C-alpha cells in the first residue's frame, strides 16, 4: 500500500495513458493526488478510462490532446483549472523515438516531428504550467522526462538524441519564481525495449522517483538534471 504524500494535490502528466506515463499517473493516484492525463492514442485512452479512471472516478480527468497544438494545450490547461482549480505538479512525459538514423541518413520530416513532440511541446506545456501555478500562488514542481541520450550522445538516433538535450532551458527563470524544476534522464525500460540485453530500469521505480521529486521531501532538489538509469551513464 502506497502512503499518501500527495493528498489533494493536482498533477498533470502528458502521454499518460500507456507506458511510463501511465505508471506515473497510477502512482500519483495511489498517493492521493488528483491526476489529469492527456494522450492522443484513442485505444490507450479507452483502456485507461476502463481500468484506471473507473477506480478513481472523482480523481481523474482524461483529455485527448495533441501537445504540439497550442490551442489543444490551452484547452488542456483550461479543463484542468475548471475541474481541479489549479495544478501542483506537471510531468512532461510524452515523447517519441526516431528510427535510430545517424545524422547522415535522417529525414527532415522525422527530425521535425521528434523535435516538435520531445522538445518544443514540453517547453509550451511548461510555459502554461508556470503561469497557472503563479496565478494561484502554487509552489509547484515541474519534472521533464528525458533520456540519457541527451547526456551522452549517440551515433544513431540523431533527432532523438538532440531532443533529449533539453537541459533545463527554463530552470533559472522558474526557480526564481519559487517553483521546482528538474529534468530526469532515464535508461532503457523493458516496455520500450523488451528484447534488449542492456541495463533495464523498471518503470515503477522511475515512477517512484518522479513522485519523490514532486514531494516536499525533494524541495531542495531544484534546477537539476538527474539520472535513473541503473548506473548506465556511470560506465
């Protein structure tokens, strides 16, 4: 049984109806938070509503949203405010892979799509999160989920690696507003790469880490880039 350190807190998690985002959303729900999830995959949205929202009918808001669309983001935050009044935590989890193409083989369309979803969208979500938190005088937390590819760089996956280098571009401004802002780079997890023989990180453990970063106990961690990769980047 999870403890309830986030009782009556409001969290917004992007890309949250499957995979790591869902694990984070479910963790926060078990810990007492109200959780807004957004996704674009209708099948995952339906499954989340059936299996998760039904268990927490008063605590969840599920929104279909394309996070690369400004109007959709405006609607997402408006619905969040209307339903729960404010937001305490925002987790920028949504992201996509490229085709592991090196820079000499990458296609412009793939580059633009990866950058739009993995880099531009989190910046636009963060902009709205900061403004909503300041509006309601919330000393909130923003966590960006990234990849260790952005810390080390790799020969393949040029677009994905570049999009992972989102090293706290807004951290100075955000921390000056009294908010917490951290970036977490994680390694390979089994749901994404089930057949890879690498260091695996259980998504539940990453969800635990994200929950901790949102807690009062982690208030001294601010403007940081942290890894949850099982020691991969230490090798």
